[in-house]
């Protein structure tokens, strides 16, 4: 859990604004839920490892001595969404499209791009089983990353029922499926040998584990140049493996529909079927997705279909599918690659108004109010120090220009404006000052 200084907050706000704007272009509506949920709401929804990472809150007051927990910090935004849909079903539209950008908490071991408190940027559709939902989610997440400046990401696609078919084909017993998927989900983090060891530790027969990994390696080999040809290549290989598996065959047909439809969107060429993708959360029931970039172990985001989750709260199933972008990892990669706009580093103010003397404080405050009414962000230096010291302070903060009201300027009804980049200073009518400040700001960020 971290503190964020002003520059970091501006970067985070920039990413969140960008993602929210793209989500709204797709017709998604905002939602917020409490940081705390009843512990029963969260337990049992994330699988064995997820339960261990939930931050539990002990009972309080007179009940504190029990040492029992009745509340917990939310682990993700999906389970709270399912609770909201069950609770407010009658007030929501048939197809509820929501986005949510809020922090979540996991008692995890921190690593690069992995924290105990972090933000998720979720987008979900509830009420439809159509593959159009998966396509729109892939497109929305892709558009969000593209708008932020990412060009080299891939949307990996798979299906939980197809994975079930592959596990059956490898000889993994049904009761061990969930544990096998948790292990396979770590393939890009701990490698083939690490996964093989974890499969054994979970009680999966060594030969079945070896067959499973060999099957995954074989299906994932022979990468094609284009996404279309690679998807067709993998579908042909997978069809031969799950030909006798009804659920696997249906899942493969759904994947074919998704990759065909996605070619009609701006995500065309980015979505690739990947048989090795196995997201570990136990509530997924259908297609699963994950976005990766080459220089990051792990993903920038992921999601999938979870048609049974709302039913745990409502008593009847509601089809649902969602995608979550991880704000922290996006910021890590954007920072390392220098992807943020330069002006974000120093956006505290558009202009700083100086204090000429203790007797002219009122005049400076009036000028600051005029500039703010014109839509500018204005800082006022709080002490009547020497002008040189005030100007150096503005330079240190990266403020593009400084406005000064000396005796002569006040007499003429003017204001002096200093361009901090060029050092050039002009006097202009007070009514023209906002436009001059905007011109200086625009020129500053162009160079």
C-alpha cells in the first residue's frame, strides 16, 4: 500500500480518465460499491488461493474478543457487482452495462506491478449470453489501451469448457480440475517446470501432468504471422483433441464466433486464441481473456464470462461477462516506456500570480480570481518576497508563466506576463491576459 505524490496522482488520474472516457463511448455506466463487504459475500468465490488472499476484518467493540471476522475488504469488483445486480435487479435495465474504477485489496506478496492495494478498471455486461458481449469487451479494453498509447499488446483468448476438455483428454481427474487450472494460470510466471511441480503438489498424477503440459505446448506451437491464420491453425488442432467432448466442442464454436466477429472492430488483429491461457478464478464459466505486453511478466488485464456468479446471490442465474484492466501495471509500463504526456509532470497550474508588495495582495487576489473565472488554473505566491525568488519558485514547480502586477501595470490597467520557457516578458491588457497565458501554455507543450 503506497502514498502517491502529486505527479503520481496526476498520472493515475490521467489513465483513469482516459479509460473511463473509452468505456463511456461503448455505452457503459459508472458504478461504485463500498470497500467493505460481508465476509460471506466474498468467501468461496475466488477458489482456494483467492480465499487466502482476502483481507479479513475482525469483529469490533464488545465482540472483538471473539477473534472472528465478519467483514472483509473487497478482493475484486466483480463479486460486489454480482451482489448489486441481485439486490437491485428490478431497478436495472435488461442488459446492464457498467464500468467501475475503484481500489481492491489482496493480502499478496508485493512484486513489480503487484501491490496489496491497487485499482481495477472494470467493464461488465449482464443479461446476455451473446458472443457480441465478449467482442465488445475485447474492443473496449483494446481501445482503452490504444488510446493510452499502447501498440504492442495482444488479447489472449480461451474458454473454461475447452480447458475442461483438454484436462479430460490429458487424463486429469474432474475433482482436480480447479487445482490444475490454478497451476496452469502461473505458466508465464513460474515456467513449465514450476507448473509441473505444482501439479504434482496438488495431487495430480505425474503422467497426466506431463501429458497436459505437452498438450498445451503442442497446441501453442507454430505461431502464425497474422492473428486470423493463427486462430484458424489453433482451432484445427484443438478440434482434433476435443472432438469427442461435447462441452469442449461447443466452447470451440464460441471461440470461433468471437474471433470472427472481433474482426469487425478496432480490436481486429489483436485477439489470438491461446490454449495455454487458464485464469485461476473459480467463477469463470465460459470464454476467458487476458491482455499481455512483451516486457511484463503477467498481464495488463483480464476477464471472462461468469454466468453463475449472480445466481449465488439472486437464486437464479444471470448471464454475465466482464473485463478488468489493472491500473497499477499499466502505469508501471507507461512510466518505464516514457508514455505519459510531458505536461503531466508539471500541471499544478497554468500561471502563477506574484505578490508585488504587502500593500498589493488584494490586487493580486483579484487578478487570480479573474483568471480563474476565465477557466485557468492559477496559483498565488503566498509571500511578498523579492520577485526573483517568486519567479524561481515558479520555475521549480514547472509553471509555464508568471503574472505580475507592479505599480506601473496597475496604473495602466495591464499585467506583465513572463514566459518561463523563453524568458520573454510582455505587458498586456488585463482583459487579454487569459488568452496570452493560454498561448504561452500551448507553445510550452508543443516544444
